C-alpha cells in the first residue's frame, strides 16, 4: 500500500470526499470484509467487532458482528473519536469515562463498557472510519492489542484499495463501467432516501473513429487519457468520472442540480476542445455531452442514465461539440 505522508485531521470536506471515493457506503455485504471481522472476533474473543465508516452525520457498518443496527448517529459513535487521531483509541471502562458514561449505549443494563478502535487511514491521509472491537465488561487493552488491531486496520484499507482498483479502467484510470454504474446507483438511492440532488453527464468524443483511422490506436489511447486528465482539472473533488465504453464516458455530479451540472459540463467541453498534442499539432478533438438530473419520475438508475444518453444524441444531432440538457 502507498505510504502515508501526512494525516489530515482538520479537513472534513476532504475526508468525506475520500470516503465517498471508495463507494462503500450502503453497499452489499462482501466476504472479504466479513472474513476480517471473523478473524478479529476469534483473536480478541470479544462480543462486538465492526468495520465502521464515518459519514457526515452517521456511522455505517460495512461489516459487523454483535451489532443490532447497520448504522448509528455519528454524534454517539465511539468511532467518531477514533477518526480524530492517528493513534488507536481505547476506552477501558465507558462508565468511568466522562465522554461516554451518559451515552444510552453505555447506561443500559447490557451497555458497552470497553472499546478499542484503529482508524482506517487512506493512502492520501484521511481517516474515513475505523475497525473496532467492543465488549460489555471493562477490559484492559495492551500495547500488543493495539498493534494487532492497527494491523487489521491496514488490512481493511488494503482491501478497500484493491476493491477500488478492480473498478478502474486500466487505460484512463477513470472508473470502469461497473464502478461508474455502482456510483450512479448509490446516488440514485441517496436521492430516493433524502432527495439529495445529483446529475450525470454522458460524454462522447466526436469523430473518434477518424482519429484512430488516421493516426492509429496508440494515438487514440493518448487522446482518451488526455481527455480524462483535462476533465479532471476542471471537475470538482466530489465529481466521479467513469469510462462507459470505447470513447464514451460518464461524469457523476453528486449534490448538483441540473443547472449547476450544465456549467460543469461546459467547462469539461471547453477543456477538451483546448487540448493540444505537441507531436501532432494539427490534431484537434471535441466532445458532445448530454446532461440529466435524477428526478422523482426515475424509478431506476437506468432511466436516469437513459435521459442523459438521449440528451447526448441530441448534442450529436445538433452539430457536436456542445452540451445539451435532458
């Protein structure tokens, strides 16, 4: 795993962006994470173990044993304290700890008494959650306990990174089609739950076949990589780019109305049109873009993507090198 050069404890916006990059929140159970939790249970002989991801206002458990709920408010989460430090965080007797002794999870008859959590620190230095253990009796945690749990935290982050790599397009480093569709599906679910706005843009390189036919596929690959890099320079940290297939790409813009998304798409269009290739000064490329917002009329993610795809068709029919709203 890439070495961590610095941990950013005061950049909450960056932390949330790093968390969402992994596309793990509200995802289905996965055997790789469940196996890690089972190993932790066996080693520590505890009643509770979990991989907790700390979102804006909640903690959500990617995998857990002994938990009665898939998520809790962030305001009562022990793991919220864990992510505020680079070190393993321990509570040996919660009823004697002024930070936790009045928590409902502690005061009830079978409440939590001990906790040990190691932050899940990403390679770019953000604590996106923790791997933790807890019990219903006081417990002393040794330095060896801390080291072992920290090793498990590194293992969880490695698995997160491997999962992310599997969803990447090897040529452009954009998300793969599967990865992009998973991200769109998650935003669709968020919209249904909380009406959080989101928009997608579908981009298609204009006359890309002519580029391949004239200059060869190696140059075509260079153009695709350059397009993704150019888009990345004008997109926001929260935007997600995916390669849908061939020369077609998607951009997911979370928390973005269609009006704002049109402005983002226009920046991308301008950035692509401005591309220059020193070895081929005569080469010029453009892109057509269709944009659509998620709406209450969309009963499934495919309907949302189809609206953007129809807008893309209109952009091409209208002369290419333009942005059209769906």
